[in-house]
């Protein structure tokens, strides 16, 4: 009996994958469809993805004029890039130490990293809020960035990737007189671009879409991140004009989709390599 899957199984597998993809893409299709419709066609008693009359210019113009959407997007860029850059500064040396250096307690320390992966960020939100209130950094960019500087997921992902790097490469760098920190940034960093790309996608998407933490630490409108900006936009529209609201949501999501499509190959490569060894 052949071990290769039968034609019927392959068809069933692809049908399930297509069904799952359609289920996940349906909200985005509906969002884009609503952003193209005038208000008179949004609440019809039948489903219509393409409107009889397009309202693209009206909805997308309203999205930029009725709320400072560009400023919200800029805040999102500042916060996500700052978080990712600081996470890389911390994660790479930690991952290098856990993967290539020999010291007592290394396995126990790695077990602690794995344990920290199980702690939901919401569980420590109240202590963090009280701490930031005491030191006076609430309602600032620092309040949005500081809690996420140490990423245990980033440490774990980079450690798994560094395990695939040959020790001979590191030994050669040491023979050339490069320090351990020099090895991290001059040897390991260039080899870790695929893994960094994968981690960057995870980090940027998570913090660009974060709604919970900015909601409790930010009060000023000029510091609102994209998700809070969309929510504020909806409040201004009193929940009735969904065309501009969906246009704003589409604009907020667009940078993530573009970034993923541009980094797709590196992302898949990084995830695949971190599973080796």
C-alpha cells in the first residue's frame, strides 16, 4: 500500500484549508467592503460586497479629517519601532549566552525563560500601572514602551536559532580576538536576520494591535496608538457612520499587511530554522 496520500485525502485537506482561510479572511473582506459603501447601503437587508454607488473618496477623506489618523499612525510607528529595537538589544545577548556560553545554572535559567512564556501580560498589568504611577511616567511614550523591553519570546526564539549556528564560527571569531559582545553583534546578528525578521513580525503586529495596555496608561489624545485612535474615531461618530470607521480600520491594518508581504520569505525561513537542531 502506498504511503502517499490519496487524491481524495489531498482534496479534503485543501478544501479544509480553503474553508479556514475563507473564515479568517471574511471579516477583513467585510471591513473593506463597508469602507467602500455609502451609509445608505451598509445596513441593507441582504448581503452585497460591492456597492451600487462607491463612496471611497468620502469615507477615506472623512477618516483622515474627522480624526488625526496620521498622528495615531505615527505614534504606532514610534512605539513599535522603539519596542522592537530595545527588545533586540536585550534578546540577542541573552540568547547568545543561553545557547553558546557555558556557566552554572544555564539550564535552570532557560527553564525560567520558558516559565515566563506562560505568564499572560495582563496578569502583571496592575502592579505595572501602580509602579508607573509612583515613578510618574503614566501617559507618556515611556509607559507604552518600557513594559515590553524584555521579551522572553524573543529570547527563546533567538536562542533556538543560535543553537543552529556552528560552534566553529564562534571559535574562529574568538581566535581573531573578538570579544563576546563583539561576537553577538558582528557574527551572530548577521546570521540571525531571518529569525530577527520573524521575531520582528510577531513583535510589531502584537504591539501595533495592542489595545489593552495603551487603554489603561494613556489619557492624552496626542499619544493614542492606532487601535485607540480607531476607537476614539468610533466614539466621535457615535457608532452610526461605519463607512469612515471601516476606512480608518483598513488604513490602520494596511501597514501590517504590506510589511508581512514584503518579509514573507524571511519570516517563513526564520520560523523554519528556529525549529531545527
